C-alpha cells in the first residue's frame, strides 16, 4: 500500500504555482498525494496531476478566535478521516493550525515548511499596519515553538538566514531542521532568452505589496528617468487584498499613467515577460527563496534585489546581481541605472544567473532531497498502536 502524503496550503493557486514540482516528485517516488486548500479555480488542474483535493473553508486573513478554532476542528477531522502517513504544512498559518490539528489527530510524521518568515519576523517599523500586528507576534511565536518542537515534526526552511534566526532564537532544535532551497524549477521550461531589441526594460513579477517593495521600486524608477535614462518598468501581478500591505488597484492604475510604467496584472506564463525584459528586480523586505527571481535567473536575466534573507540565496552580489538595502529608493535607482547602462555587466550577470539555477535549484535535486526527507520521516515514525 502506498504511503499517503497530504499537503496543507492556504490557497489552491499557491500549491499549483509553487509546490507542484515536489508533489510530482513524491508521486513518482510512490506516494499517494492529497492536497487540502481553499479552492479558487485550480481544483481541476491539481486533480489532473493525479492528486486528490479537499476544499477548506478558511482564509488567510480570517484570524479571529472562533474562525481559528473552527479551522483546527476542520483540519483535525480531515486528518482523522484521511489518516495520512506524512503531512506537509506550507507557510505560517498551515504550520500553526495544521500543527495543532496534527497533534490532536495523532498524525505520526509532520513536515512544516516556512517559506519566508513573514509578518511575524519583519520589523514593524518597515511595514504598513505594523502597530496592529505587534500584539499577535508573541503568541504566534509561542505556537510556532510548540508545533516545531513536537516529536515526529521536522522543519524545512529555504535559506540559511531563517535557519540561524529560528535555531538561535530557540524556536526549533538544529537537528530538526533541513534547508532545501526552493521547490525546484524546471530548467527546460524556463530556458535562456535572447535580449529583446530596443530600450531597456526592467520587470517586477509578484504580488503588488509594500512588503515586496513595489512603492520603493516605482519611486526609484521615476528617479532614474528624471536623470535622463530611458528605462521602462513592467509591473506584473495583482494586489492581494488579504495582505495588510497590499497596494490598491487605484494606486496601480495611477502609477501606470506615469512615463515608462506599465502594469499588466496577472499572467499565466512569465516566460514572455522575461523575453521582453532585460533585468529582473525584487526590492522585498524578506523572502524565503523568491520564485520570481528563480524563474528570471533560469531565463538568463541579471538581477537587482534587496540584501535581505531569501533574496541573497539567488541574487549573489557581484556574481549575478546588484544588491541594495530595503526601502532605499536612492540605492535602488543607482542599481537600476548601473545595469540599464552597462550591457557587458548585464551579459555577465545573465550567464551567472543561469549557471546558479543549474547548480542545485532544478526540479531533480530539490525533489530528491524532499522525497528523501519524507522517507526518513516514515522510517522514524512510531509503530501504530494496536
């Protein structure tokens, strides 16, 4: 009988966008894969992969006590009904609520994946809505410590900075943590793109959030153009109303009226974006390992990113990227100008980006490391009670 692996994520689109490669690797290794998430249009696509899907009633921003308890009860019932051999929780809400439900349901092996430490660890002075979120940080950290410390639990992180922060902060023991950089990227699907002719274009791909540095990017871009550099900016992605730092659609439409800025909204395939853009940029405040930069690097694009955890894993200063401090439009403007006006530097960074992705970030190496961890967790689980 095949071992059952259940993924718990907040939204079905996130699973399909970010977790599909490792789920495919698990399925190929003999696991029966089940996905539990709030459904918003991707059920058929996930089921077409051969995975069973369970719809959840939660939302990311529904954090009241009653809704939290209802979510734990719902997950506990799901785990008792499905009786998974391994559950894989992805992101803070699934880790905390899923971890409590797994404890109550007696799930023998739990993988907790924190894909970036988010609002619990980002400095409140650097984000909108910070004062309203401070009160929740201590109890959330206490719950994280509890679920990460349970027997049969193991943590996956995407970068060494998060590893050091959580281990040194006493939230998890070092022997219960594995760093796996990303979810794996298909380096055949995302292949090097020739430079587009014409003027230089820089692209940001992702959710339109203040925490991703989008307002800082717009300010920096306008500063570059004011210096006479004809740089075009593509903003590709949508607002995220459930995130407190989401940029409004009204603001995005206003930015798109400024010289050299185009807002495209969501796209189903980013490869044409990287075929059109010469430079990829992500001025985020903190990441796990940013998928947008991985895809851009796989397509052979030079990078500009902030010198923060997560970004540093794929954007290497002087190797394939220019790094700048977060929330610093002047430094970002200088980096944009430097790459926009230096074609040999762009070409050198582009080649290094592709080589870095090929080193160990492809679907093969990442999928194998993840499956190996699932198997180790199966071997360590306690024998079932009679």
